[in-house]
C-alpha cells in the first residue's frame, strides 16, 4: 500500500470510531504500531487534529468534520450486495427505503464504479431456506 493511501485509510479508521488504539490501527493497516505512531505524528504536523493519549487511543478533536468521501469500487459492490441480500428479509417499507438509499449511493459514483457495482453477480439462497421464510 502506498504511504498516501495508508495515511488516508488511517484517517478514515480514526474518523469512523470513537477511539482507535494503535494496536487496532496497526492490525487493520497491516503495519507495526511504531509505524502508526509515526504516521499519526506526521498527520498531526500537517494539521490533522488527531488527539491521542497513551493507553487510551486516538480520536479526532471536538468539532472536526471531514467532507463526505467517495466509495471505492469494492465498497460500492459491498453496499449493493448488502442491500440485495437483506431486502428479502426486510419488511416492505424498510426494503423500499434500502432500495432508495442504494439508488442515491449509485447516482453519485463515478461511471466506472457505478457500472461495476450494478453488474455485481450476486447469488443468494432463496427466501425460504432451512425452514426460514422472509416476512
């Protein structure tokens, strides 16, 4: 993974959780804890308001907001799969809301990512499986 990609992913991981320990970040990024410490220090020097306390973890400073970021092709495919797999098990209003949310997400994707997500081949068990039935 390129360093720029790793730093971006590190920011995303810290952003998505209340507290993130160096051990958690190292495991998710497949790097050493020492590299996490160096990367966080570099981000802090560049003005990213990451706060950290030894033994507690990292978090963003109060009031810090990042603008919405774009989904990768794999993330978009994962969201399509999650909606498609869950729809048969949802009640009708919630299944419709999931479809609407998916449509909004697909509409903002770049064309290549949208095509990849929409063309996802998905094979799921029928709604009646092992004696269970969808509502």
